[in-house]
C-alpha cells in the first residue's frame, strides 16, 4: 500500500551553509535553502538540533549549498553530528553531493544513517544546469563509493525533466540504479521556480513522468518514491494517477483528498527513511 510521507516537525531539515551555494543551479539559485533551518557553524548545528529535538524531532536532514566541486562542506560538522547521534539517538540523513572514499567512510563512522544521493547522468544537466565541471561517470563512481564505503542506507534520487523540461537520460539512470538493488529510489520532478533562469521552462508532461515511473516500477526491485519536488499544479492529476495505478510505494506531501481517498498511511518523515525506522514517525 502506498504511504504518504509528510516531513515537518518530526523530521526538519537544516542547511549548514545558510543561503550560500557555489553552484547556483539554473532551476534553484539557492531559493530552496531559504526554507530550511540555518546552522552555519558546528556550535549552531548542535544548538539547532538540540532545540529541534526538544520540539519533537526524531530525525534530521542535513543539507545545504554545494561547493564548486559539487560537495556539501560537511567535514567540520562531523564531530557534532556524531555527538548528537550518540546523545539523542535520532535518525540522521545527509545530502552529501559528490564524495570520495575517505568522505564516505567518515559519514559512516560519524553515525550518519542515510545519504540522499542525486544521481545525475545527463551531461547537459551537470554542466549547463548545475554548473559543474564533472561527468556522468563522476556521479556514478560517487554512488558506488557510497554503497561500498558509506552509511548503511543510500537512497538514489533520479531527477525528471531537469534538462530544460525534457526527458533525456532518466531511463538510463533507472538502468544504472536497478543493478544496485536500492531499498528505495526517489524521483524528483523539475519545478519552474520564480526568479530563476528556468522559471519559464515547462516541466515534462504528466504522461511523460508517468512513463518514467512505470519503467522504474518494472525494472527496480526496491520501493519507488515520488519525492517532495514536483510542481503543485500537477499534483491533482499526477498524484491521482500514481496512487490509482500503484506506481509508487511512497509519495511526499500528497493532497489531503488523495490521502483520504486511498487510505494512505501517514509517515511524518522524509521518504528515504528505511522501513526499520518508520515506527518512529507514525502518529
């Protein structure tokens, strides 16, 4: 049965770079960092997590802007992450970006449970949209390193339509992911965001998105999630289709009528939470 995931008080997100991001991607320009809690020093991170735990947090997503090499500058924060993990025993998820073996091992050794990893195999998205001097092979290698040396759970995220609204390399990404048997694969849909260079770019058509999800359902053995990033304007139709046709096991922030119509169980967490932790986030 499809589950509805509603992040919020029990699973807040924190930007360790505040509003700063060296990449300034064409679709974002750091706008989404404004929506997060900000903690730009290790002490601020400790104090913020302490406050959020007192407010009811059972898990934390640590994210932020990336450096010019596509990495989250997380290393100075790792001792604090280990400390709060030991003290509060919360679930910790990280958007780490690209990693090498050394960083992957550090993420594991400092108590991080989950890495949410955006797997991008479209060279246009990498270079023109995300402004990175990297290749698809770099993203694939980083994914492999995380699986072999990183935290116990790695959740690949496959973006849909980030090549200026076109479906180009999404099916190739599915074929790459399926060989690693992930416990969950998360799909994100491009949102035209105001005051960004791509604000007037149309997202993919709903039938195109549905076809990608159908392919994923057929080829990937683990659970499929439709993540929090998708245009509000298509929720009425897209959410209805994916729930009716059972194309996804997890859907983030669906419309209330969808939750009621399909009797979706509600989980107050990010959609990449492993099954063993779900009981912490059920009301």
